C-alpha cells in the first residue's frame, strides 16, 4: 500500500472512531438495524417477494426497501399494484400457478442475482369438514401453496446461486404443523403448507452444502385479507419479526421451522 493510501485510510478510521464517540445513538423509538439487514452503504442486497401487492408481501417490500435493499416484488396484476410500485425497484408479473408466467419471470431476470427469495404468495380456502370439501378449491390450494413455491424456486435457482446470501424463505403457517394438529379443519390449507414444509426440508438438505439456508416461517396470526380483522398481530410487527429472524440466520438454522419471533415450531 502506498503512503498516501495508508494516510487516507488512517484518516477515515479516525473520523469513524470520532463519529462513534460523539454519536447520540439511535433516536427514541428508532429501530436499530445491523448486519445483513442494513444494506445501505454496504453491498446492496436483492430480495424477490412473491404476492407482494398486498398483505404480508407488501409489508416485506416496504420494510426491505426502507432498509436499503433492492426489492423485486411480484403481482398477478402489476397494473393494479400502485402501492408496491412505491417500494419496489421492479414490479413483475407472476401467477405462481402458471408455468409460462414463472418462466417469463426467470427469463426477464436473467442478468439479476437474487440474495433472498421469499415465497409468500398463498391462499387459504375455508373448509372445516369432509362434507364441505370443494375439490376445485382443494386443488387450487395445492397449486398456489405447494406447487407454486416449488416452481418459482426451481426457476430462480440460478439467480439465487449468483447471489451472495443464498437464502430461501417459504412462508408457512402454524396450521401446517402435524404435531400441533389437534382440532382438524382448514382442509387443503394445512396439507398444502405441510407439503411446503417437506419441500423446504429437502431443499435444505440438497442446497445446504452449497451455502444455502432454507427455512419455513410462520408469520403469526396477522391482520390481512387472509388473516381477517380479528387477528391480534399488525402486519408491520409480524414482518419486523420475520426480518429479524432472516437477518440472524446461521448455517445451523438451515431446514428449520420458526415463528416470526424466532421460536422453533414442532413439525
Ligand atoms: N395473515 C395471516 O394470519 C397468516 C398466517 C399464517 C400464514 N400466512 C401466510 O402468509 C402469506 C401471505 O398471506 P397474507 O395474509 O398476506 O394474505 P393476503 O393478504 O391474502 O395476500 C396474499 C397474496 O398472495 C397472492 N396470490 C394469491 N394467489 C396467487 C397466485 N396464484 N400467484 C401469485 N400470487 C398469488 C395475492 O395476490 P392477489 O392480490 O392477486 O390475489 C396476494 O398478493 C400466505 O402464504 C399465507 O398462507 C398468513
């Protein structure tokens, strides 16, 4: 290193130290942001979120963009996703049940490395008894909640391999837990998310050796169109919690099932 460069680096280090000593610290109520989550000033990270036009997906887009990430948000109808447009660098069309839509997304992103994929898009048919089963609704739940994330992950794997973080987060539900299912009901929803959990375990086993961390996350019972107005959790709090969990992921977490507050769930 030449002496000019050495002095300039020493100067910067001293300035940074002085800044630390006189910094008043975060303002009251401000969120402390550390590590991989704070992409401002560091390498910009890229997250792709499915179903990002409303609910939990939209809030992921809002919070990641506020934290300085490059957000790619997908919507079935981008022309009506005005709110997402405010936070996302790109709003892309995606219906996870449509193979040509998934292929187009992967092709349009050919040159784009993705650090974090959040398979968030999901539906919850409400069928409580066998007598109430509607097989079209049942199959649609499997198509959106299980086959959809498998298809999207398969198509975007080259983009994720090109990323630095190599994280895949599949949004599940506590209702997918076989161990916890004492009450039944939620036909179609429980099974489709339990299959997503199993897919995630297989992904974790296959991709873990390549440095990937693949998990399923339960967002809590959240006030969205899906969760309903009686849900106790605000969407901002759920997503803040899930971002914290994602930010703290270590290799030992690969293949785990966690809640938005970081607790391990029984499979
Ligand atoms: N809210 C809760 O209490 C709760 C609890 C546990 C788990 N979850 C899970 O969290 C995730 C997000 O739920 P949410 O509460 O935010 O639900 P939401 O408000 O109903 O939003 C669902 C999102 O998924 C999209 N979507 C539905 N079908 C799709 C398809 N075929 N292709 C692409 N996108 C599709 C929707 O797009 P459109 O606007 O085009 O329909 C919308 O953007 C889901 O996986 C859900 O199972 C939610």
